[in-house]
C-alpha cells in the first residue's frame, strides 16, 4: 500500500544536461582547433628562421672560402637582385677572386629569394668583420621595408649575423 506523495526515480539525462555537455564539448573542440592552428603557424615561423640561419651561414662560409676576395673588399655592399654568373664558371678556366665573389653573390641572393617569401639579403663590411642580413616577409603581409624595425606590417623580418672570415 502506498502512502501519500509522489515518488519517482529519475532515469537517464534531461535535455538541459545534454545541451550543457554538448556546449562544453563544442568549446573544447574549438580550443583544440585554435591550438592546432597556433602550432602550425609557430612551426612555419621556426622553419623560416632555420632557413634564414642556414642561408646566413652559407654566405659566411663563402666569405671564408674566398680570402683574397674578402681582402680586396669584394663582398662589401652585396644586396638587391641576383647578379649574373661570371663566364669562367663551369669552364676549365679558373675564376679570379672577383669572379668568385660575383658568383657567390649571385648564387646566394638567388637562394635567399627562392627559399623565403620576398627574401633578400645584404652583406656589409663593418670594419671588424662582415654583417650578413637575411630579410623576408614572415607574415606575408606585403611588407617591403628593410629597416628591420620589428614591425611586420611595414618591415621585413630580419636575421643578422656578424662574422670574421
């Protein structure tokens, strides 16, 4: 016999509980997607920095390999578009230090332009050695400035090394 009141045992989930669970699940999926996008972006930035470092080291090795060209200051002022390949390259004739410097400049500037977005580079004799700067549009924002100010909307990203060949 039952005595007064209505008793019911609840079984299952209510609609409100299901909606709250779906909301929490959706927010966590959005967070996971944002984390993945951030990881991809950071990986791309690290890849570009690695490439720029390799290119700067390549020029440093070219400087060390052509000491007569360095002594004659033939590497000072490298910048801009790649230069033409000297006629001695690929022949049985040996190249002069000036022709080697011209070849190094052209190959290096072409490699920077190929490897990095809007990539360019400079080499300057600073008196105590050479300053090698690799510049590129890391944000792909169309930046063209070369003052290395750190503002990606205006200036290219810069990586600078100073070497003593």
